[in-house]
């Protein structure tokens, strides 16, 4: 890349298909995410949302088409050099982390590779950053709690802090509010909103199947159904009752209230 102008695309998919056992999990998807944008991937279970996120994280390569992440084309780049530039938070990650580590250790080890233990010599500056990210996500009172003893919501917030530790250029969030109760969801949405509105935060892509989980500050939506893109663009333009009804396969009404979204089915009759 050299000293060229700032890269505007953090993710570019061109006619990307991912085929498994003869079935297209995503089918000819073209999609571009520009620097600083905050995208929501919305769609029913099995639509291909997590598959797209796994392509964006470089853990899954397209069967057809090209995927360029942070200026590097998958298949032509050493993914181990690319991956530290991408932050990933999802419950799949939680299962790989040592249950006995404290919350602070869990976040700190991100700076030293996946499963690094506590024997590393941590720099003061790393510890300060870890504490600052945890504080931002409301986890300051839990620094010494063991990761394995946390509630679902506390784990999710710890994983987001961990994903931010490597100072990523792209942050991927896989259903961050899944499994949370109403209070936990609202707390997380509020904190994600604060992060999304921060101009120095990385570009963000979040997978969800609930419009209520879209945090303020998110700018764009990609809707996917049965592996195909139904709509992609600014939230205000694309998150419509018509698009959402097509996406989920039944009549839905979308409303925007303040800086939040709701959706409900039409009454029968």
C-alpha cells in the first residue's frame, strides 16, 4: 500500500459464494464497507449472517468470488498477519478462553496472542488500556472475577473489551446481545452506542436478528435471506417495513423511535 491515500474500503466482497456440501451458505454476495461505517447484518436464523462475518474475519475463504479485508485479498495474504488487525467478539470465542483466568487477564492476553498465559511480562501501558476498555464496558467491578463465573452479559462485555485490545481497524460483533435479559440487553446496546459514536473507534460490523438490538450510532444495514442480499445501505433508507417483511418472510412493521428501532408482526385477522 505504501504512503498512498487512506484506504476507504475496510471490506470488499465481489460475487462471493461460500458452498458447503453442495449448498450455498452465501450466494453471490457483493458488499462494500467503508472506513468508519457501522454496519448491522440482519436476517433470520440460517440466512448466512455468521458465514459473512467469518469471511470478514478471514476464518472462512470464499468458494467463488473475491474477498478483500483491510486492503488484503483472502487467498493472497498471510492471514496471521491480517488477523491482529481485526477484532472479533462472539460466543464461539468464549469457549476457547481459559475459564480460570480473571477478567483482567482475559482482556490482557489478547495483546499476546490467543491463549497466552499469565507468565508473560505485561507492560503497564497494556494493563492501563485493558482497564480502560473494561471500564468503558461497565466491567471495572469484575476485574478479579474468574471468566468462567461470569453471566452471559458480563462475558459478552469482557469479550468486546478483549477484541478492542489489539487496536483493530475492523471490529466484528456476532450477536452481542443474544441470550441477555432486557436489562442486560439495554445496558449493552447503550454501551455499543457509545462505542459506535466514537469517531476513533474502528469500523464495525454486528450480526443480529433483532432490530431492537441495533445501537444508536450504527449507520448501515445489510439484510440477508437464504444466502442472498436483499438490501444494503444506510439504515434510514433500507430498514423499511417492506424490506424487513421480505427478509423474515412475514408482514412486519418497523418503527424508529428516537435513535432506536422496533419491529412487530401485523395482528392476525
